[in-house]
């Protein structure tokens, strides 16, 4: 069921399809620290627009994580730089924001796009979305933004190419935890069946995403897992990744993806949290829960958001301060669920 928020004009998938048909030049953007749903959805939309004879540039605030670069061997995804990207934004007609729930998640792209007169289209599946848009399709019941892009392809009446099917399969596979998270529903499997028929290879794509880890990333995992601490009768567990870990292993914050899920797999754990420090006095907090706690509400207390079982926030403070505040709030949340 689609929802709306102040600053958004709600739109149907057919209305968004009409905007895509009626314009010729597009900018596509997703959030900082992009995941598989973000990257896959951007590339899928770009491919769909090209099928319609349109021009489309993907401009993201941060680079593509190593594990998803195989989807973009030609490096068509641009990382925002004013000198190269502002002329493209100025020449475009429509800006499509995918998988983004709030303006600050656009990072460096937010200001130039916000100042432009582009038609702003938003497609997302996060609850509590407050990102402004001329036309917004927000459907929290969709398992992934990639599901909504599949619906858009149908509304446009275009055939799924093997390439677009691959992009959408990765988007959906990663955001459903390889189809094991609670957001996996019957529609998810129906859509995936169509993607397989269109040429997506599930074994090959799983291997590309989950079986190509580098030794530096493994070394980072070794360091981070040893920081694990438990509280609340082992219902709460957290790890930290200080900036020095990145320097010692030659990695970046993007290499932390999925680390927090290793903690959620423990039997007693309800909330798992990972604190990382990509820059001085900037802490990224990744939260996961198993069944009782809506971690998007916990994240919202710190200006963040996300899904009920997967959320996050960015805090401008020291790693120690972030741990103290978030862990205290997590303990309170757990106590409330038991009251």
C-alpha cells in the first residue's frame, strides 16, 4: 500500500511511467553507502530508460562497493563531482531518486539537485519516508525497491532484457537476505520467477555477490568480530569498527556490509548493532533485529531510519559517545518489549 508524507505528491506507478515516457534526459541517484537494492535499482532504471530511447546518467554521492562493481563493468555510475556532474544535472529534465527515505541520505547530490528545477520522482519502499518529491511512490509492503522497478517495467510495457533482469535480481536478493528475511512474500517469488525466465542466473549472481570476498575484507572482519560485546541477557550484541581498522587493513566503510548480520544469527540475540567510524567524529550505526524490536524506531531517535528489522543512523560524535547513547536506548527498547 502506497503512503504519502508532507512535501511529497503521491503518484501511481502509471503516473511515473507517463513522466518517463514524456521526458528525454534523466538523472538517477540513490543513497550514501549504497547496497545491492540501491545499485541494482539504479542500473535497472537506466537500462529501462535506454530501451525507451532516453538518456540517463546515474550520479551517486559515493562509489559503488566492490562486491557490486561486476554489475557495472563499464563504470557508467558517476560519483558526484561538481565540475563533471553539475552540467549533466543542468541539462536533465527529471531526477529519479531510488531507495532513499530522507534528503540527507543523498549526501553531496542533495544540494545541486535540490536547487534545480528538475521534475523530482521518488521510488522507495522504506516506511516513514520524508524525502520531498514532485511525484512519490512509497510502498513499504514491497520487499525491495527493485520490486517497484519491476512493476514500472510492466507499466512501461517494455520487455525485460537479461541485463535488467540481473540488476533487479541482485536488488531483490540482497534486500531480502537471499529470500530469508520477513519481507519476502509471495509477490517476491513471483517477480523472481519472471526474472529467471528473462535470463537472471541465481547461482552465478549469488556467487558474484557473496562468494568473492577479498583478504583485506576478511582481515577487517577478524578485527571487528573480536570487539563483540553482549548485554541484556545476550539479547543485545554490538561491535565497533574504529577508523584505525580501515587503515590497518586497507579497507573502507563499504567493506562492512553484512557484518552485522553475523551477530543476528546468534540464538539469543534480538538486536545486533555495528558502530563504524569512517571519519573523525562521524559514526555510522547499522542495526538489525530478529522479531520483536522495530529498529527503525530506535534509529529514528538518532535521526536515522530504515525498515523494522534493518535500519541505521549517522551520528556526529565520537565512537565512544555513540556507543553509550545508542546502547542505552537499545536496552530501554528491549526492556519496553518485555514489560
